[in-house]
């Protein structure tokens, strides 16, 4: 749990074969902080939290493990609300929900909002159109070239939207079955994973794991902008400056990938798909706002996004100290 200033800490559960507890801890701390900024920048009354389970989700996952984890979540009494992430599914959330009510993103059949991945992709697409408008004065993506790194649940849904917009798309993924499925389904070109960031394109979209924008890869970028769904794309804070020095526009990840958390947040209020999608589409406006603040104040987009998020936490967060009828309903 990174923050509960604006509300309960919401963030997904990542099931991943970390090499050590230290690596897992470093990742969960970075991810939880990212969720705080993501929710605040999106205007949600949520704090930031995240959870990781160390293991291979293809071999180590079991009903007993997930239910035991659900009991752990329940001990936090609503301070943390979980959802799916890398390595977990809506069905896993259904299993966890047998032990705690502090779960969102579970299946529609069980009264949840379902898989948030397509909605995350929809929000990413909205942000991409905002970046296109800033760069080229139009939201039309036809004939633009995209290099998409990662075609999992979010990446493949994003590629579909790009193809439907008549964009040219090149993809890469570390999981051959996902790569072949996307290639056959969408008729797109593929390149090796270690080559995707070097592809000459209009927009590079990291949609896999974090840390892909670093001291080694940034000099090799061959794009005009970076807009992707992966969390923590920057390996270090210095990397934002490195990207700007290359004349490349970076749309902050925690702004453009907020569609999933916006969608599951609506479940806390009695889920309405129409309402949730309307809010997700507003990522177009929030991305434009961040880029405008950055331009007006002469700062990096990521600094502008952090400023907007921190201002909201400061202005709204302390309202929770004013109790209503002797009880803080959040």
C-alpha cells in the first residue's frame, strides 16, 4: 500500500516468477506508487496499492493458493482492493472473491466488470489520438506506423484498434504463441523482441513489462512519440530527460494506461459499462491536459503528470480528516 490519501488503495495482483524476494519487493513498491499517481491523475477517489505473488502462473497457480491469498487481502479490511494484472485473470479474481469482498475485475457472471484489458486498450487508443493531435494536428491514425512491444491481453486489443484505424503495425513478443496469434489475426508484421524499439515508426508502444526505456534503448529509438500501456516504462527518472533530449514526445504511462483502473473503479459504485467507457474515453482529454501543462510550464510531460496528481492528492486528500456523522464512509 503506497497511499490511501484519496481512498482505498486499489491495484492488481501480479503473478510472476521473480528471481528473488528483493526483486519482487522492488517491483511491487514501484507499481504501488504508480497506482497512486494513476488514480489521482485520472480523478478517481482511490489510493495506490499493488500485490505480487512469486511463481510461474502456468504451473504454480492453484485454488488453495489463490484462496489463501484472498484471506490475506481480507485481513487489510478494505484498505487494499485487488484486481487482475500480469499472470492473473478474471477467473482468478472469482476464486479470490470466495475469501474476501475486496476484489474488482471479477467475471461478469459473478457480478463483476470482467476483463479490464480491452478497456485499458481503449483508453490507450484515446491517449494515442491525443498525442497524434499534438504532433500532427489530427487524430487520424491511418497510414501512421506503430511498433507495439507485447501483444498480450492489452497489447493485442490495442493492435486491433490500430488496424481498424488503418494504421501500419509491427509487433514483437517474448511469448511465441501470442505473437503468432496476433500475426495471423491482424495480418501485421513481426520483428524480434530486441529489435522492436529500433523500428522506424511514428509511435512506439511498450505494452509488456516495465523498464524498457533506459540508457541503452533510448538512443536506439526511431520514433516521434512513445505511448504504451506498460507500467513503469522508464527505468530511472533520468530517462524522461533522455527521451526529451532526443526530441521524442513521451506520454506518461500512468496517464495513458488508466483505462483498466477507471473501469474496475466503477464496479465499486455498481458497475455501468456505458458510464465506465465514457470515463475511459476522457483519457483523451486528460492526456491533452498533461501535454498542455508541460508545454505551458516548460517541463517534461511526466513532471506535469506528477504535478497534476500531487496537487489533487494535496487538495482533496485531507478532506478525509473531516468525518461525517462520526464515520469516514471511505
